C-alpha cells in the first residue's frame, strides 16, 4: 500500500496545527501571523480573526500598556526563555474572560524575517488542582488543630479531677503522687496547646513549650523551688509530636526530680535544661543541676522510683541513649534521632 508524499512545508504546517499546546507566531511589529488550532480554541477566536491583530489582544487590558516593552526587550536579546519569570501571567479570551498561562518564547527565522514563536500553556486546570489541594491541606490543618485542642482540653479535665481528688486526701505521700501525675498530664497538655497555637501543627516549638513547662513546675514545687533558678536553652528546635511528647515527659521527670531531691533544706541552686541539634536529625537533651550529687552506690539502671523508670522507658521509646553524670554538676544527657526537617 503506497502513501502519497507530502511536501516538507505542508508537513511542518500540519505538525504546527496538531501540536497539543497553543502556539502563536508574532512578527517584529507585534502582529500575529499564525496561530494553531489549539490557540484558536484556547482564546476563542477563529484563525482569520487573529491574523494581523496585535498580540496584545490576547493580553488582559491592565497589562497591555507594558507588553510592547517586554516584546521589544526580547527582540533586543533573542534567546529561548520563559516569559514573565517570577510573575503570574494571564491570557484574555475573546469573551473577555481571563485564565492563568505559562508562556515560552522562542526566536525563529522565517522567509519573512525574524519572528517570535510563543508556546502558551493554559494553567486553569493546574491552578484549580492546586486550589483543591490547598483547600484540602487547610481542612487537614484545621482538623489537626481541633484534635490538639480537644486533647489538650481532655487532659486539663483529667488534671482538674486529680486536683479535686488531692483536696480530699490527708496523706502527704498520696497527694505528692497525684501532683506528680498532674505534672505529667500538664506536660502532655502543653505540647498539644503549643501545636494548636503554632503555625506548623506537625512540629512543636520546644522553646515555647519549655517556658510554659518550667513555669508550671516552679508553681507546683513552689516550696522546693523557692531558691532554685531554672534556665532554658532550646535554640529554636522543633520536634515532631511523636518525639516531642516523650521528650517533654523526660524533661518533666528530670526537672521535678531535681527540684524534689537536689536542693534539700531550702538550698539555693541552678537547673539548666538544654536542647540542641549538633547535626541534622540528631537531638541532644541535657538537664543539669548543681545540687546534691547522686550517690555512687545507687543503681540508677534498676531504680525503684517511678520517675527514673519513666525516663528509661521513654529513652527506649525514642530509640535514644542516656548518659548520667552523678556530680559537679549532676547531668542527664539524652541523645536521640529525629527525621531531619525538609
């Protein structure tokens, strides 16, 4: 079966018309000399309506005064490049409606002299998809904020119930145990509150969280903390919630333990909480105090106290390593890894 040969110019002409993007050829005077079928469909014109028109007919009126200057700038330095880099561009249809576009401009040599070939992409569907994605993200963000808000409120209710229970008790040890549980609940509640109030609901601003936590612990252990200063250095570190909650609980236990046992008989002193990131994805938490040293014969790995048991449990949950220095100063240093922020 033979096929009829097609002249090259006619073949290129057919290819121009069948290209699945809008294409327009403009001469040096800014007049449209050719438009393919998709350009006609996109802008709503027939080809004979476009040929001979200045290209500004396809530009929204508010931009038309500046367009000839851009065109002359291109003619002065002809090289293929995107048009309007860094700016949102729009096209104007025959009916006056506008739509977002992306335009590539290319110099072409023709038998009629140098011209400009414009390749125009209609971004309407892409922009609509982006809008839908942004709306979905906004709804997800709103949902996450509501979840954090409700969790915070529920934890505060539990905190209040424990407070009511403590008021009914006369046993000092039981009241102390309830107070310790309240502090743990407050620590978790503060993390959810920090996320609810932050711009990024996936990352906890730990400096903000620690300021609130330390204030709460100081109030809770007012009699023990009267002469103790607590310093915080978080260096703008943010943690994902899966790491933030156990990390916050570790800090709660270590600071509480230092306030209860490190400064007996109203002794003055200093507690320092530091959170740093020596390398991307690596976090070091240290809690130091210059109070009473930890006895050398005390086995901290097999302690019976709930606080230190929790610290070791949370260390394993974080997949971290805990180092303990018993004196001058007493220091607990926890190293763990998090997924580096993109």
